[in-house]
C-alpha cells in the first residue's frame, strides 16, 4: 500500500513539477529574492521536497519504499541515457558542432581530473576508505562535476543581446556536449570490480557495457526498420528502456552509459524519420523524469556530518577552478582571451546528468554506505549552491562577451 | 534478427550473476515482455490472427510451463504492473462508452445482455448438472441440490467476458462503427451483471452446501453496496479527472497511470481496512471504479476527446504487457489434466453465446449485417472470471481448487479462441480498418 501510494505521490509531484517549475514560471511572477527565484526556476526545490519526504523527516519515501521504486528509477536512468545518446548523430553534425566538440570535451575532462585527483586523497583522509572505494567516490564526483546543466543558460541565455548572443550559443553547445565525459567516466566507474563483488575485470565489464548498449541499439534499429505507428514506436522505446536499464542494473553496470551507447547506435543507424519520432517521444517525458530524479535523489539523501559539508565546499571550489582552467585551456583561439579568462563561470550550472550519476550510484550500490552518502551530499549541496549563483554568473559572462570567429 | 539478439542478451544475464541491484529483474523482464510481445504480435498478425494472440503466445513461451523466464516469483514481482494495466484498460473501456453514440442502440444492447446472460448461464449450468461427476469428479459426493448449486456457479462464471480483450482487438483493428460500440457496451455491462449474479449464486450455494444451511443475504447485499460504491467513487474520480484535463491538457497519460495506480491500491486497501475493522468482506472492484471514471470523463464535460486520444496513445504498451503476462499465467498443466471438462465447457458456452446473441439481436429487431456475428465477439474471457473462480476456492476450500482448475482451463481456451473469433467478426462486418 505504502509503496503504491508513494509511487502515486512521486508521479503527481513529477507531473506538477514538470508543469509548474523550470522555465514555465514567468520571472516576473515569482516574488522574493533572486536566489529563491533561481531555485524555483531550475527545479532545485524538488531536492528539498524529496529530502522532506525521505526517511530523515516524514518517512513517506523511506528506504524500503525506495527499493520498491527501483524499477522506476532504472527506467528513468535509461530514459536519460537514451535521450543523451540519441543526440550523437554524427552524420548531422555541422561545422559548429565539429569545431566545438573537442574543446567542450577537453574542458570537461580538465574539470573531471581537477576534481578526481584531490578527492581521491580527501576521501581517503576524511572517510578512511579503501583504495577501490576512494576511486569510486572520486571518479563519480569527477564525472558529476564535469557536466554543465542547461538550466541557467536557458534561463539567462535567451535574453542575451548583441555579442553576448554568440557566446550564449557557444556556452549552450558546450553544455550540450560535455555530458559525454560525465556519462563515460561514470560508465567506467561501474567497470571497477569492487562494484561487482570483486569479480571479473575492468575489461570484461567494459566489454559487457559497450556490448549491451550496441546489441540493444541494433535491436531497436531492427525493430524500427519497417513502418511503425507512433504507439508502436512508444512500445519499442519503453521495451528498450526497461530491458536495457534492467539488464544494466542486473549486471551492476550503468544504465546511463549502456543506454547512451544504445542511443548513439540508434542515432547513427536508424532512418531519419524514426529518429525524429523517437527523439520527440523521449523529450516529451524528459522533464518529468528529471523532477523524479531530483525528488528521489533528495529522498535517498542522508545528510552526513559537517565534515562532508566541508568536502562539498572543496568540491565547489575545485569545480569552479576546473571550469575556469578547462575553458581557458580548451578555447584558445576560439574565444577572445578577455572572455576566455572567466568563460568557465558561465558553465557552472549544475544538475541534470550530475543528479542522474548520483542516483545511478545509489542504485547499483546499497544505500547507507559511507561513500554513497558522502558523494550524494557533496553533489546535492554542489547542485543547490551552483543553481543559486549560476544564473547571475552566466549573465555576467554574457555581458562582457566577445567571442572570436572560429578560424 | 532482433529475436536472436534478445535471446543472446538473456543468455548473458543467466551466465553472469553479480547480485543484481534492487528491481533489476522485474525491470528487465518488463522490457523483455514488451519487446517480445511486439515481435510476436507482428509475427502472428502476418498470418491473419489478432496480435493479442501473439502476445498470449509470447507469454506462454516465457511462462513457467515452457521457458520459465517469467517464473512464479517473477510473476509475483510483476503483479503490480498487471494490476495497473487492468485499471488502465478499464479506464480506456469506460472512455469508449459514448452515450451520444450508444443511445440509439440501448435496446439492442439490453436484449443482447439479457439473452446471452440467461441462455449462457442456464445452458452451461444444465449441461454441468446433467453430466455431473462425469464432468466434475469432485462432485461425486454431492446431493442433487448441491450439484445444482455448483452447476449454477459454473453457469454464472461462464457469463463473464473480457472487456480488455474486446478493447484490444477493437483498437488493433481500428474498428469504428455501431457494431464495435454495441459489442463493447454489451461486454462492459455483462461484467457488472456477472458480479451481481455471482454474488447471488455464491450466497445460495453457500446456504445449500454449508452444514447450517442459512441463506447469506448479507453477502448479496454487500455486493450491491460494493457496486454502488464503486460506481459512485468512479464517477467522483471521473469528475476530478475531467476538471484536471480541461485545465491542463498535457501529460494526460502520466496522470492516467497515476490514477490507475491509486484506484487499485485504495480499493484493495479499503477492502483490507473494512475486513480488519468491521469484519465485512467489502471488495471495491478497481475495474468497476475505473470503467465508471472513464465513462464520466468521456460523457461529462468537454475533455472526453482529449482523454480518449491520450488513452489511445499509450494503450498499446499496456495491452502488450497485460496480455503477455496473461499468457504467462495460462496453466498448461491444468489444461492437460482437465482438457475434456474444459473443452466441454468451452463448447457449451460458445454455442449458447452464439445462439443467444442471434436471438437477442432478432428480438431487438436489429436488421444490420452484423446481427448474426455478435456472438463471435462475446467469446473472449479473462480477468474477472478468474477472480470469481478464486473466490469459490476461498469459500469452498474442500472442492474449490478442483472447481477453479477446470474453470481456469476453460478460460485459458476462451482467452486464446475469443480474440481470433472477434477479429473475424469485425472484419466480416467491415468495421475493421486495419487487418
């Protein structure tokens, strides 16, 4: 009874969230400080609602109930993964995407390294974890930190004027592409034998991850190779999302990564018509799935002690440093030096894939473990704080924008 | 090729087991059910049979009697999805009942309900009564009166139909027109009539078979209360849905799934609560509540069309899931043990439905080309009849199991034969736009 009512409550909140939060809310209609508006407009409030519903407070979404809701989370992770992967249609890339891809990945890679390396030692020192678990925690944080959410850019970028508009487009492109580092790095975390009861090897789990994704992609391509009505496409899509996610979870792999590979295979081998329809179906559920993640990530959050808050502070600092350094390094010759110096501040918006990465870690590893609790707290605090400041920072960056023409 | 790749994937999972994450198995099996159901549906449609038969076949193949992919524990984990699907299909069935279109055919619907109910119940009951222990070995020790009570129960169960199968075939064929609307109207109405008749038959049977022999009128009264409460609460939910859809017409599919979820669980929860606190066997039927809700949304206010459209958009995955899981639950062992009795019941039921439908249409003065074909659309049977058989097991544990085995075996045959006959009728009448 409780499970089903919890599922209904979560569904209702996801429904309401997708409707009333994010950019649906007119800026002028929200009273209160700019920070409160930022929270409401980016949907971050659902983390708090989830936390309130979780076991530390109301207990409606307690640990047992969350286990029962695992299939919904598995499906959600697969949905996000598939949607991410299906955008990687290489044959449709124009010059802008081709020239922006490498810098976007380099900046995200720099952020991942700048977070991962110090956090390996910080986790070892503060939580007294083994080498393998420190690696899991640090790489997960690196993956989560490397991604840029679209929320602040969508919020502020639309109103950019003059030269700021070109920079806003570039920032959005980077935010579109840099998720690849997060998906791949976290996919690789799930290849570590420690997450498989110390069985198998990195190579075996890597091959299985990629293999599953490719096979599922080929299944979709085969099933959609003849004319299908929209409801049949939905059927194939749901079948793929459920079975891909279920299989990945069954093997303690990342549904996010496996389904991103599936999506990429579908994007590059399917007919254009099928691809457009699949994208449209996936986008339709995207916002509800994201609200669901925010809620359940909040519900699974067991806020750790003050020491973890210090780690969250370190995470924010390292991420900011990484974004500044990464963009300065990656966009040499693409963006004017004066802008390049602080361009990273325009990419601090946090959420989306970072939340999905945390939820994925919670899914494949039992809740209550110190590393999962620490990573959850660090990333969620990071998301909340980033979403408070990032719209203002984006605005500042766009105000002084002078992107150079690509050479 | 897709099938081979899916088989390979399944082999991988059985080969490697690393202590799966919570919910991994049901998530994977649900996906497999959807994909295999889709493949089987298309394969069977290629030979002219309805896709629902393909879904059932896929379920049978995956079920515990053959491949064992959907084992009994896994089926238990997926039961939640099954109940959700039943409630969703009931919402969809209610939405198909458009009063403005049905008004002109209310007389025909009424006669078809009366004729098929009476004739089926009486003829199946009579055959069972005459055959006695030759057909039902468990009845060997029963007196004539007791045998009559058992025969009446089987007769009533034979009346039940399957709105979900009917709706699935109508949707698959994209059938629109007076014939399809009449069929669905009759099928839904008969399910309500069956619940009432069953309550009366069960009370009578209990009075005749129990040692103290008292007629339990309270039970029959409780059933009437259940039906009234189901319709009223369904209507209230329908009004709320109608208001919501009118204000916010997006994301209706998610809303409907949530509604189906809540209705199912609140109905079961209320039953448990009333049983625990007042020791009353109140069973609010989620099916009835959802049909009433769907009916109200379709016919009250202006959101009916948007509602129907949203239901239609997401109904295919629900049908595939429901019927593939239904296929997995078909009990081949029971059919092997009781096939003579089961086939006798199927033959008696089918012939009486065919004759009664023809007679009902004739009495109503129906002159349409479909008047001889109504019977073919009423052969489907599932869901509610299995529930009724299980209620008999609960009430009469000494012979209820054997009773249910025979009845469920007959239902399994009807579940397979019914959709084929229905598709044939829809095509013959010319209302099937897709073949």
